[in-house]
């Protein structure tokens, strides 16, 4: 098993890519700390746990710094370490620039950008103490190439890349083996992309060399590689997973 004995926190764990990753990490022997705002979906996730790993669920909003500290405290009390943090939680509130409401800008910045900062600032001291850890941040091809109607979202996903590179340098000081990488998915079939009209999806598929959307399990496989010791010399990278969309 590729994650045997590892304690892995995953945010946005109850749906789409985060759910696929939680189930896969458990199959690979991890103890998964599954965090999400949806209590109902967390309950479903817990029921679906294929084992042999554990899935502990926490209703946690990544914008709530106080609750984050409480959860991290509980995890340390229970397991004494954190090996992996997957900053996967994310939302969209799409609108063209001229129509974007301030509340939609703020909501996306708070979850997708500040949420990643909040979680990492809370977990980093634990990893620094251990001298070891892997942090995986979920960006998007939109953070590198932009997208019409996604001013707020693309800003956060570009920001995630900036933080990834900064933390890869900062957290590796004094010989610590703390790795920080970003994953940049293209179009993946999850509840997030269910909102995209079928006509647009079809046009997108035509532009993708592999001629299809990605599946959440395919992104989960990349998370698994970055979480495991197989990627022990990879840090500060932005790894695309998009069927060739942005070659
Ligand atoms: P999803 O909507 O299926 O899942 C997101 C999960 O995050 C949900 O369970 C939701 O409840 C949770 N969440 C939302 N706000 C939260 C908060 N404040 N605190 C904690 N949890 C919260 O979406 P997905 O497609 O699985 O997306 C996962 C990640 O992948 C996101 O960061 C997204 O931006 C990124 N991404 C997705 C795609 C895609 O095509 N689906 C492409 C590129 C990047």
C-alpha cells in the first residue's frame, strides 16, 4: 500500500475530486481526515469507505481559522502527526468582469485563496516540527491561461501557484523534506462542472486532444503520487492534468 501509516488531511473531501481522493487514499492504507462544509456528503463518504484505511470526517469551512486550529489540534492529539495536506476545496461564482458582484469576488477569494493559506498556515508548524510532509494545492489550467467569466476563480488559481512556489522554497529551509506542489486540472467530470452547459462542454471536448473530460479518479491518482514517497524529489511544481488541452 502506497500510503500505509500516513495521516492525510483533504479539504473539500465530500464531493468530486476530493471524494475520489479520500476513497483512494483509504484504499492505499492512509488515515484520511476528510474536511468539508457538507455534513450530509461527509456522512455518505464515511459509509462508502472501502478501507483498509480510516476516514475521519470533520465539518470544516476552510474560511474558519478558529475551527481549523481546533481540528488540527484534535488530529495531533489523536494521531500525533500530519503527513499530507491536500488543499482541494474550491468554489466557482462565474460572471463576466463587468457583471461580477463584489460578494462573488469575495466568496471565491475567501475559499479558494485564503482557505488554502489558512489550512497551510495551521498545518505547516506541525510539518516543520516533523521535518517532513507533502502539501498538494489544487490550482487549475484557468490559473495559468485565464478563462472568460472567471476573473475571481482564475485570480485564486494563479494565486495558489504563487503560494505553492513560495512555500516550496520557504518550508524546505534547514533541510526539511517538506514538499509543496500544485495540480492544475483541465475539465473534470464533477458536480462543479455539471453547471457548465452541455453545448460548451461539447465544444471543449473537441479541443481536448484526448477528446473527453477527465474523471475525478484520474486526478486522485495524481494526488496519490504527490502524497506518496514516490514523488520524494518533486517540489515547487505545477502539474497539469487536462488530456492535453493546453499543450
Ligand atoms: P466539487 O464541487 O465537486 O467539490 C468541492 C467540494 O468542496 C464540495 O464537497 C464542497 O462542499 C467543498 N467546499 C466548498 N466550499 C468549502 C469550504 N469553504 N470549506 C470546505 N469545503 C468546501 O468540485 P471539484 O470539481 O471536485 O473541485 C475540487 C477542486 O478541483 C477545486 O479546488 C476546483 O477548483 C478544482 N478544479 C476542478 C476542476 C473541474 O473541472 N472539476 C478543474 C480545475 C480545478
